[in-house]
């Protein structure tokens, strides 16, 4: 299991605190290992979709590993591509049963990989691979490799690049990844050319992205590859996105003494930790929900939970089934965060960071943005 302290949900026990303390001792070394400046850009744009199987719409499979799959990595591509109307999108898991997302929420996948294969023996056109804890999961790796062999374009979002690399799909290719992982990736996979100055890139039939929030621009870029610039622009405007280009200042993201101190101080102040409940119902926008829950669960002061009027699963705006964590009226009086109705969904992250800054301080909001590799406006 690959667990990165900078990105894990709020843990229980002293283990996490010891990890933060250990980070302070290696801080200087971590900064030395981080490359300065931008590397040379390469022209690896996502190629225009080719309808090789004569389908009405391309098939997009978003795959989860049931025990722990990153929330935004999984939900954002599902939501954006579903909203675009340009593809048939399926939320999958390797096994039967619910998927525990991290750092928050639980969903019920629409099908298992086996069920998907039975329905689409020719495979998907695109496979979205989010970050998971079990990056060497044999079932997951074998399925992704089989989809690539059938001709699918594999999209590794954030630390999903570990799974894609473990599947052997990045040999002699260029790729990107989460800023916190990049040096480990270079050491583990010396045959891969890792870059730092792009939010996403395509090399052949493999696409990789930088940290969590790159799921937004790469999803719009996939819409553009499938349906053209005009449709991508319409989807982006609807979501509140002005730019989905691949340019990225990777050198802006690194551990600093300030960010480590913020994490340690927030964690140690256990008497100020609180649960945040986000009301959900049928038709809730899954993009806004994911961004809010992910952000609030990375403060090391708070953890987000989905609250509904019943314990029954709810179906989001574009068909994702969310299992509520709590029932309204049976909660402990935790504060709630409402998802604004009239706010474009992708702008929920800016709104959540603004709220977090007001509640827990700007340093905490900056630490959340750092974890999500979000270039704040």
C-alpha cells in the first residue's frame, strides 16, 4: 500500500503525528531533491478521438479500487464527461460492493470490471485511473493492462500514474504526476521521463496528470478530444472554467517549513477538530460535492461527511450513487456546509478554500491547495 502523508485523510492515532514530526527532520533533504525551474516543454497534447469501434459515443470507464480511491480523481472525470453528453461514462470498481473514497465519501459503483467486460468485450475507449492506496493491486493492474491491449486510451490521474506505471504502460514514455511523488516515481521507474511543467500530457495511448485538481482540466481536454473545441468551451463555461490548458508551474509546489508546521499545529489541536456535514439529495451535483468534501477533509482540523434525510443511497445529478454517512436529525450537531445552488460546480473549490481560510486561517487553506496541487487564482 502506498500512503503519502501529505495526501492521506485525517488519520487516527499517534502514527500520523510521528509522520509529521519525521517530515520536519527530512524537510531540507526533500527541498534539495526537488528540481528547480521548469523542464523543457513537449508537444504531447491529447489526440483527437478516433472512433475505431464505430460506436455512437465513446465508452469511458472510471475505475476504482474498493478499499481506497481518491475522491476528486474518481468523481470529477465522471461528472465532467457525463455532463458533456459526449460519452457514455461508467463508474466501475474491481469488486462488488461500495467504494470507500478518500479523504471522504462512499459510493456504489455502477458495475464491476467483470460486468463491464461482459457488456463491452471490445473494451472501453478511455479508462480513467485515479489514485488508489493499493497501487500494485493485481486485479486492477491486469484489467488496466487488458484495456490498453484492446486499444483504450489510459488516463492516469494524479497518483494513478503509479498504477499505470506498474502495469508497464509508461516504459520509454514521458509522464507527469503529483508533485509530492515525482522524485519517488523517478527513482522507481527510471525508464520513464517525468516532467514538471505540464498539468497533463499524452504520450501515445497513455495520458497522465499532476495532482488532484488536474482532473478538471484533463477532463475538459478529453471532451475537446472527443467532440471538439466548441463543445469543450461550452462545458468549461458551464462549469466556471476559463482555461484548461496543460501549462503548469510545477516548481510552485513543494513542502515548506510553513506547510509542515500548519499540518502539525492543526493535528495537535485535537480539541478543535470537528466534523463537517454536507447535505446531499437526489440531483446533488457530484462535482461540487467532491470538491467541497475533498477540501474540507484535508485541513487536519476537519473531516467531511455526506448527510441525507435518510440512510438510503442518493443518485447525483449525473447518475453517481452516493451512500450517506449520516442522517439529518440523528447527527451530533456538527456544522453543515451547503453546496451553493447557483455557483458553477468547478468553482466550489475556490469557495471551499475561501470558507476554510475564514474558519481555520489562510495558512490552512494554502495547505489544502498544496495537497491538491491547485494553482490558486
